[in-house]
C-alpha cells in the first residue's frame, strides 16, 4: 500500500482502536477509526476506503454483517 491510502478501522475497544490507528497514521495512512458496526456502515457509505480493518465482535451491527453489507457494494479488501 502506498502511504496516502485510506483505512477504515473498526474496533470497539478504545485502547486497541487508538493504538492501531496511531501505528497506521505513523506509517502515513489516513485513518478513520470507529467504535461500532453502525458507524462503520455510515463511513463506508460516505467515503471510499482502500482497506477495512474490521473487528468481528462489535456493538450495534456485528462485524460479519458489516462485512456482508460492504461487500454488497464494494470490493475493498477487508481484514
């Protein structure tokens, strides 16, 4: 990945979310970090991302459902 790419980080645990986001930003990535599945779907609908880093155990909408819905409209890599 080149340094200007956008990453959607979806993690409900604040410490993990902040730590991962800090490491990614340090490497030059543009990171949008959200804490639940509903916010992830909202961001995915509003912006184009080059990668989604997705936790499976999420409040509001499960990670599995977020993955399905994003995949319905995008072929962005999801890990």
